[in-house]
């Protein structure tokens, strides 16, 4: 199983985004959190800043859209060049239409669910998506505590992905750090978002490598 680490720049210094992006050039992707103040109570960056991030980042962009209108914004981020675009299942009655549009535009299509949202409906449409993101905190802010109640859902998603033999990445996001990445990996996650566990430390690249090694250690067994 390929392990991927996607640092969330939400915890980076936004006044020095260029340097921050360079500091994690060993990551597999860079996680860009887009919040609109409607789907979640917080507001982060919009397309103007994101477009510069996409253009200058040394690694491909993993965009996480916490927005109320994914029909508009998911294709817009694909158009801007995000390699992967994830929108929330709670925000649309038509996830297949959005996923197909993303794929047609050459982006990977990801669907995210909040901790309280059941994963089962997504398991019905696995061939239509490239990634499932199980939120391991309520979306909106960095630095929250990992919610253990999401582990069963990660396990059920992993089982379904393996049973169907599809190439769907299983991402976890929220509270992932050295004390939680192993239990998330054990439950079956293969892509790990980490914000506060990577940025704000003297050597961000080292944190990325450490997290990757910890998750790899679990999947070797
Ligand atoms: C939360 C965001 C996360 C956040 C993770 O709504 O989707 O990507 O940046 O931050 P940490 O790793 O600090 O929990
Ligand atoms: Zn995120």
C-alpha cells in the first residue's frame, strides 16, 4: 500500500507561503483548505490566493473544499490546476455529476464526509471517485483533537475499497500527529493530512518523513 502525506497549509504562515511550500517539498501532495464561512464557520483562502499556491507549489495540490457550492468551486479548482479536488458529500445532492466533471477535467475526484455523516452511501459509488476523505475532526479549524469515533468508519471504507478492488485513496484529516497516525493507518487510511503536526515546527520536512515512516511501519505488518 502506498502511503501519502499531505501537509495542510492551514497551519502554515500565510505571510510566507512560498517558503512554507518549499519547506515541505518532500511531501506527496499539499493540502489546501478552502472554507467559505457557510459550510463551515471559518473563512480561509479563496481562488485568488489558491491559484498562486497551485502555480508555485513544488508538489501537486490536494484541494479540500469546505464550501456550500461545490458545483461551482470544484470545477474552478480543477481548472486552476489542482491535481486532486475534494468536495463534501453534505454539500451536494449530485456528487457523481461533480466527480465526473472533475475527472473529465483531468483532476482526481475526492469526496469528503464529516464525522457524523455515514460512509455507506459513498461505498455504493466507489468506481466514480478517486478518493474518500473521512474527516477525523469537525471541519473548520486546525489543531483539533482526533475523534476516535471515526475509526470504525475508516475500517468499513477500507474493507469496501479492498473488496471492490478499486484504486481509491482513503484520506484522513484532522488531529493527525505522531500519537494518532498509527491508529488511523491501522484502521486502513493510506493518505494523511497533517497541519499543526507539520507546520510551526523547526523542521517541517523531517516531520513529514517521520509521519510517513510511522504509517508505513503499520502497513508492513
Ligand atoms: C480542518 C481542515 C484540516 C486542518 C487539519 O477543517 O480540513 O485540513 O488543517 O489541521 P490539523 O492537522 O492541525 O488537525
Ligand atoms: Zn482539510
